[in-house]
């Protein structure tokens, strides 16, 4: 069991390494290094550039050295919580990011919980009442949920809130808490505002999860042991809870792998639309102004979020499902 | 005493294989080709057929956009900024007039600064058909000015309203469809080619190639797609011409989408390459590319087409999202995402809700592709 976890952790580290190479390539894609862009921009505003600062930055990030070396400098810096320098804000990236990372994590995590809590009862109901009117209705809603891109859903909600309540539902907390230190009142205010983006981001994930749970449960319900149980006179509820439901729960954990990237993606664009104080809008503005180090660290963070999430799902799955655990042991 | 029952003897000639003879219907079924059976199976899926028709119709508008749209993409009507949709009527004062719209009366509400338009019930503006209107260059080739519908002379025809520059939304939606609908197809072609060749390599050769490909697929699938798309398209040089940006975006969309297809190809090939006919072909000295393309691929081509259909919507949505955020296509190129970018100003949308209309074609197209893909997937395996 432990060796399985160690192996999984090793794979996770390697994956992050590969992703860091990918992100570094993306950072380097725009023509010219970022200092030339920076100097260019300052010149166009008629400001003078302090040559000392340029020289310092050049040395700091080793821009005169070959690309491979630059990559290792960047990677080494990241491992020591030094993510580079944001030119838009004229601050180190770690200072700019602040607690946006935490809010992003809270948002994504809550959305995952929301997806589970909503899709579980609906999926079970829809499978046990196959081809009933409510089942068809749920399927139709599910299709709509899958087809409506979440940023459009966000727009619709913003629009409705604007005409019905005359207010904006953007943001993650009351305006009075912005830039305030954390307190209970602030946390509560975040919780109050959180549900709108959570629903918006979670809709398509929920729709997908309901479909999978329904399909899985239907497969299980047709198996012989269920028929045997029914023939022996087990009550329907017990028959459902005893085995089929437990078996069909596997995708809840196994599918974190496909659910998480989807949610993280959705969170980025929905927060940009609803201007939430999470990583999304800042990633967008960093990309638009080609502030590539800032963008790069956001990309790394989002990737880390999904990769760690998958690791956790693998660990949970191994604990819950002996088949996976044993296979890991045999392979060793 | 009764007579013994007479033994019945049929005088018809006896044919011993009569029993095994097939009815014409059965014969038709057994002799049908694989594709014909898929078509039968597909036809049973009503929703998929409807979705197919919807998609066929919307894709055929691409060829005739200039004629179908009442106005040009960029024609501004500066007197009618943010005009609401005009409804088409048939009866004026209880008398049949044929299709017409009432003229618009404009007033600026000085309290709210909202532009208010009301129907001018005295002005009946009859819609003209097959008429001459805005002059355009058909597919950039020759000049013409024929339109399917036009407003009456000196009148207006804004079926879906106008935007902040007084441009007709309906026409812009039609022109936007040209970009949005094709971008998915080109993107899926790229991802299809990548998926088949990479998945084919991994599945046929196995070994370390397979291992490397598997790892790469795992890494790509664990990445959140949209942020990567955003980063890549932000890296496109700003001085590229719109047409290059268009191709750049399609390539970016295709580059991240192939892992799913490659995985499907790989697992099928792994199973099929051990089949007798594949071994026979190998023993006769066929090259791997020949075996894959000639003997193995046709086995699951239908599956691939079905799953490709299912991933077109992701591409269309990707382009819409990127353009909406201002990282994808940029005006003057107009896609549904570019049109939606105007709806980002939520105050404007609250006053002029028809700016949200480009959502409808996006959602309809995505739904239609999903239904069509579902139908194709069921039909792909007609022997079950």
C-alpha cells in the first residue's frame, strides 16, 4: 500500500516537472524576452529606464545565459517560493498573488463538493426511475447543462440579477471587506457570495456526473446478484444500498481526474466574467499584457491544483477499492 | 365403420433447402454493407437525425452568407443605434399586407439616457425579397448586391436588433457562423490527424514508444484546457493578420485535443494487431503504415468519426470563450465569441438584452453536435 503511494507520488512529481517544461516554453513563446517588452513599454510612456535595475533583473533571471540554464534558474526559484517578477505591478509575483490562490482553492474545492452533493441523489433517483418522466426531464436538463458554456451561464445570471435585483452579483465578498485582514465576518461574507459562482462552474460537471452515475448504476442493477436478491425477497431499498450503489460510487472518486481540470478551467473564465478576486481575472490580464512570469506561475499553480487533486483521488480510490490496491502490489 | 383417412400428399415439387431460404427482407439485411447498416441504425435515432438536419442547414448557410444576410457585416446604421428587434407582421389595420415591419420612432430618454424606440404605426415598411441592397464581394471574388430579403426603400429591417454601432445583429450572426462553425471543423481535422498518427504509432509498435505516448497523454489530460489555450493564444504575435490569427487559433485548439482520440486508437490497435489477418499481412511483408491504414483503421473508423463529432463542440466553445475574453479572434473578424464580447458590459446588456442573442446559435450548435455524436456512436457498431 505504502509503496503504491510512493510510486504515485513519484509519478506526480515527474508530471509536475514535465508541466513546468511546458509552461516555461509557453512563457518564452512571445517574441523577445520580457525585459525588452518592459523597456519598450516604459520608453513608449516617455519614462526613463534605470539601467541598474535592468542589469539587476538580467542577472537575477540569467537572461544572458542559454535557455536551458534559464529554465533551471526559474525552476529553482519556484522551489524556493520565488516566482519571478511581475512587470505590470512592479512587484515580485508572490506579493502580487497574495490570497488569490487561497480563494481559488476554496472556490474549486467547494465546487467539487457541490457537484457531488447535487449529482448523487439525482443520479440515483434517475437510475432507479429509468424512463419515467422525471428521468427524461433530468436527462434533458443534463444535456442543456452540458451544452451551455459556463461563462454564458454566468452572463445570464449577471443579467437576471441586474434586472431583477438591480445589483451586481459579481465579487466574492462585500466590498467593505476588500483589502481587510481575515476575520469571521469576512469569511462569512465570502461564504454568502460563493454560491453563485459555485453553481455556475459546477453545472456542467454535475450534469456529466449524473449521466455517469446513472449509467453505472443501471449497469449494476441489471446484474444477476440483484435479481437473486430480489427473488429472495430483499426490500428494494436494502437491495439498492447493499451493493449496487456502493459499486457505482467508484466514478465519484475515479472521475476527479476529468472533473478537476474541467472545474479549474471553468473557474478561470467564470471568475473573469464575474470579476472574482481569484486567479482567473489576474491570469487573463497577465496574458493580455504578456506579463509572462506572472501568467506562468498561475499556470503552474492551476496545474498543481489538478495534479494534486488526482493524486488524492488515486489514494482514496486505493483505500476504497481493493482491486486497485492489489494490482499495485502485484505489479511491484 | 368409417373410411380410413386419406393420406395427404402435396403434389408441389419438393425443395429440400426451402427451409433455409431467406425472405427478401432478410436477404436485404444480410447482404447490406456495413455503412448501409449504420445508416439504418442511425435513422432510428430520431433526435440525432434532427440534429443532423439542423447542422446541415446551418453549415449550408456558410456558402450563401452574403445573400442570406439582409445587411453587410460592417454596414452601420448610425440613426439606429441599439435598435430593438423589429417583429414581422402581416396585417395592418385588419388588412392583409404581406410581411412587413413598422418603422421605428426614436427618442432619447433624458432621465435614464436610454435610447427608446417605438413602433411608428403609420409607417408600413414592406419586406422585399430577392432584391438589391448592400453591395458586397461574394466570397471576396465578384461584386453583387442580391439579397434574399431586404428592408423596404429607406426603411429598416432589424429582425434581431442592432448593436452599439447600429449594425444588424441578424446579419452579424450569419457572418459569425461562417467563422465559428468552420473553426471547429478545421480544429478537429488537425486533432484527428495527430490522434491517428500518434495513437497509431503507440498502439502498433508498443514498447517504449507506447510508454512515452502514454505519459504525454496523461500529462496533457491532467492540464486544465482553457488556461493553456489562453496562454498559447496570448502568445500569438499581435502583428499577425486576422487570417493568420484564425489559423493559429485552430491549430492551438487542435493541439490540445488529440489525446482522447489517440488513446482510443491506441487501445483498438493493441487489440487488433494480434488478429490473424494482421499477422498474415505482416508475414507477407506489408509495411506497418500499409497494415495500419489498409487493414486496421477501417475496423474502427466509424468509432473515430463518432468520437470526433463529440469533440467538435469543445472546439467551438473554446473559440467562443477565447474570443469572448479578447484572447482569440479580434474584430474585424467576427465570430459568435467576438459578438458575445460586446455583451461583457452587463449594464448595456440590462438595457439592450438582444446583445445576448449570439448565445443561442452557440448552444444550439453544441447541443446538435452532442445529439448527432450520440446517434453516430450508437450506429458505429451495427452488428450489436
